[in-house]
C-alpha cells in the first residue's frame, strides 16, 4: 500500500512538472524543439517556430530537417558542415546563422543545442533553443557601417590637414592633457607616439611669447 501511494504521488508530481515545463515552452518567444537523429524528424516544436520561420507546426512535424530549406545561401556550407559534425556526435553548444523565412524575409538566428546520446555514445536526438537575433545583428551591422564611414571621413580630414598644414588640438582642462591630430604633432615637432601635456607645449615657446 505504501509503495502504491508513493508511486501515485510521484506520478502526480511528474505530471505537474510536465504541465509546468510545457507551459513555459509554449509561452516562450524562442523556438524550442526536439529532433531525432539521424533522420532529422521533429518530435516537438513550440508555437514560436511559426513566428520565427513562417512555417506552421504541421509543416515541421510532417517534414524532416525543415529548416534546411530555409538556410540562407551564404550559410549552406556552414550548416551542412555542422550537420555532419552533429551526426558524428560533435556540435558547438552555440552557433549563429541566417535563414530566409517562408515569406522571404531574412533573419538571423542564435541556436543553443543539447545532444542526446544512447548508452553506446551514439547521437540519437538533439534538443535546442533558437532565438531570433535579427534586430541585434542589424544594429551591429549598422554600427560597423557607421564606424567605417567615420574612419573614411577621418582619413579625409587628415589628408586635408596635411595639404593645408593645419593642425587640430583639444585640451582637457581637468588634466591639461592634449589630444592632437597627426599634423599638429608635425607642426610643433613632437613624436606622434607621445602623450603631450600643456606644460610640454609651454616649454617650446620663448619666454616673451608667454607674457
């Protein structure tokens, strides 16, 4: 009787845990999935998969390796290489790639994986979480473009200063440290690798110029 009561309590706790974790998975904004290997058949996928990829849950369950057709051409080789490593029991815990959704939009995805193996160490399934990081990657790429544009404009400014023999400087009033452009160093004869202080500059002027 005690054993039966114990089993009954354990079964109730397991069911409660299953309901709780399924609810968390279904409400997650990330795509959560479980796929058998080596056939690539989805055993579970949550509703966010449709939001992220545009494919319905039925399309996921009725196909194998559905995301393969969505991989962006620039990442096909990378994806195929990762799949081969996966079948050999090797896979990075985290990787990023780009897809083309069912509607034709390009999206960046971040995927975290957990490889499931049998008692002999052979991979039999993979469980993972996929996050849409498109907004972050777009912001990152926009920042890189702005940095490149700034670098180009800065180089133009340096060339203009050399041609016109004009230097630009800035004085930090709190420390008296000076920030100079390359041409400013050249005009006053200082080494460009030196950190120049206002007191260093004062020393090069004749006393009567300081009055």
